[in-house]
C-alpha cells in the first residue's frame, strides 16, 4: 500500500520515484540557485492581463548594478589620471632645458673730446649750469624718462616695462651713483649684468685696457679720486630710451643720454673752481626671457664721448677730465699701430666751444 501522498495504484511508471530508473533519467535537469535567480519572472497586473494576447507573466530585466558601478569608477580614475598628467606637466621640475644661447661680448668705444682753449670755471656750480646747454636738463634719475610701454608680438606690456626699467636702473647705477663715480664699489652695476658677461666685466676692472673690450669706462662712468671730486651730486641728464622686439625671444633697448657733471680738483691742486664735464653715453641692451626674469641685461654696445679730455689721456680705468683753467696739450691722439690686430682705438674729437659754459 502506498503512502498517504501516493496514488492508490502507486507511483506511475515513468514519473520521478517510479520504476525504470526515471529518477536517473531526470537527474541532469537541475534548477540550481543561479538558474532560478536568472529566470526572474513577474506576473502582470489584472489590468494588464485584460489586454488581448497579453502573456500571464513577463521577464524582468536584470539590473546590471555591478557593471554600472565599475564604469563610474573607471571614469573617475581616468579623470584623475588625466588631471594629474596635466598638473605634473605644468609643475614638473624636469622641464626641457632651453636651447643654449650665445652671449656676445660688450663692444665699447670711448672717444675723448679735447677743448680748443682753457676750460671755463666758476665758484658757483649753479652759474655753470645756467650758462651751459644743460640749463634745461632734468636732475639725476628724473632725466631718464621711460617711454610709453606697449606689448610687442611676443612680449607683454609687463615684460617691456621690465626691460625699460632694468635699462634705466643700469644707467642710474653706472652714471649717477656717487660711490661709482668716485671709483668706489661697482657691485650695484655688476648685479645688473648678464651672468655670461661677468668674466668680461671683472677682467675690465682687474686689468683695464683700451682694446674695445676691457675698459672699465665702457661699463660705467668713473673719475680718478686722486685728481677729481664731485662738486655737486645733482647731475644734469637728458636723453631717450627706445625698445623693439629683435626676435620672438629677444627684446632690445637702446639708450642715448647726455650726463653733465660739476667737478672740482682735489685740494692738492690749489684751485677751488668748479667746471663742467660732459659724457654722452649710447648703450644697446638685449634681454632674453631669463634676463627679464632676473632683472639683468646683456650689453651689446657702449659708445661714449667725454670731454673736456686730452686726446692722449688713458681712459681705460678712469676718466681724467681737464678741470677749470686747464688746456689740452697739443700732443695729438695716441699712436695707432695699423699692423696690430683688433679694433682701432686711437679716436679723438674736438669739444665744440658751444658745449661749454659761457662764463
């Protein structure tokens, strides 16, 4: 007799639990847990089932939450990596070094201007200035006026201002500083020079020579303190500054200024009268982007006319002005050897009478 749940005739043949090994026959058809979860069904609502030909159930699409989360994480990682690459490219200390540039040595010319007669003098510095072409000149740094700065094709307004300001600072320190003028320290001028020109600068002061390359007076104005004193610190100045872009990486500034100094001889000479000494300096500056960043300049050309000076005076280390009452010796300019290499340096001019005070 069968169990309570079995049919009276027992389990039919061919059904699970029946004879003939039917259980073994269906053993391979197993609905494991993963299969059941994958076959998710959802019964339609009563309203939906009223519709003709609507199936009783519908398959619910599987939510791919895992894939969506992974995609979001991947996008975030890509954004972080891209941002890091940009940041490192901008801030990396291992930037590509700029192409090495060639810095030319400063080419300098100092031309003495000899007076035709005695140098005019006066006890009053104000009278000397009043009766000279410098009467309308501005005083000291006020006479070095910057032009209106405007951007160029490859340099901003600020970079142009920096170049002009550096050129003015060089002119002030090398032409107006009393310590520099009286043969003192030159450090303030040296700090404004491009580092690649410092060897030439230092050699010009250690072993000055009139060779067109190594005269101290090509870099700055200085008088021999054993012979000359400043009679007035209010030096008169007049001139111009111009700028231009030489190439996409270089700015150039040219200066042309006349400096008028009131000088007296040292007490040993016995004279107390002051006289005027005029120096016209034409300088050609060049600035690359490193120079602009470091507030330095490369000097290309220094052209100086100074007087009253004797043509034979050695102006390599100091300028030796002719002072009140003195005259230029009629010895002519220093001799020049045409067989010697290098630039000719024996140049001399005549100081026009109109360039001196009419006292």
